[in-house]
């Protein structure tokens, strides 16, 4: 299982990566989450322009046998949805790159540092 060192993680198995501007981030689900869910067949997300509080549900991921809520790792506003998600399987194939879910403007970039680092996430998942 892949757990990139340059990302931050939530206990709900979302990841976040601050982009170069320091206030915009990509958000997705972890390799662990997609492997536990199984084959993802549909992703439903709130629209661009939606303001989110930390840990607020911003969408769902539907797999063959279950549906899972997606939780915002930090507060902010959804700027963009991944246009490639019409092919939901990309989340299974590449959850950290082409399978990202939303791009968001982070309300407080320092809050990203309070999330789990790769070592802490490995301990959480037992990997």
C-alpha cells in the first residue's frame, strides 16, 4: 500500500496536499480507503463554490457493496471538482494523482499541519 510522505491524512482516510501557492490544496481518499471499499463505481461531490467546515461531508464514494461519506480534512471552499471522475475507477487506479477528488481554497493553511503525517497514518492503518 502506498502512503506518500508529502501528504497529510485524516483518521477518516482522506488525504490533502497543499499546492505551491500555499493556500490551495488537492483532496482525495487514500490507497487504504479505496482498497477497503473495493471497486469504486460512482463519486458524488458537492459543487464548486461550496464552503466547508472541517470534517463536514463534501460527498460520497459508491463502491459495488457500500457507500462511504467523504469528510473535508480542513475548512475551506471547493474550487474545482476533478473532471476525470466521470470514470470513477481512476480513484482505485491512482488515488494520489489522477484520482484526486476536489481542489479547495484552504481557510487556514496551518491547519493542514495538524493532520496526520505519513508515519502517523501508517500507525493508524497498521501498514
